[in-house]
C-alpha cells in the first residue's frame, strides 16, 4: 500500500518514520520506544471523518497507534533499508 501513495506523500512518510525510528533507537536514553511514540503521534496522523462517541474514537486511536508502532518498528523494511541515510 505504501508504494501506491503519491511520491510526495511517500517521501514525507519516509522522512517522518525515519525520524521516529531514529528516536526509537535511542529509547534507552529517552524512554520513547515505538509504543510511546505511537501513542503521541497517532492522534495527529489519522482520525475518523465525522465526529463519533468517545468509545469509538478511543478504539480508532488504538488501531492507528498500533499501525504507527508497526511502521516505526519496521520502517527500514517498509521504506527502504537506507532510511538512516536520510540524516
């Protein structure tokens, strides 16, 4: 699915998850592992198109957080092994 994105979106996601992956690599010092980063970032990345109740928003946020965590942990495989070369 990532490869089906427009080039500009792919470049943006590649850089974003490159930064998040780099932060996650230093989690021993900053305590920001992929899970913690995902909880911070997920609510700002994807949201439901129309207002819903708090329970549905909570479920949606948890699903997005799991996706973001997966993308952080697997960013090298998803966006290319040379993701560290962006920096």
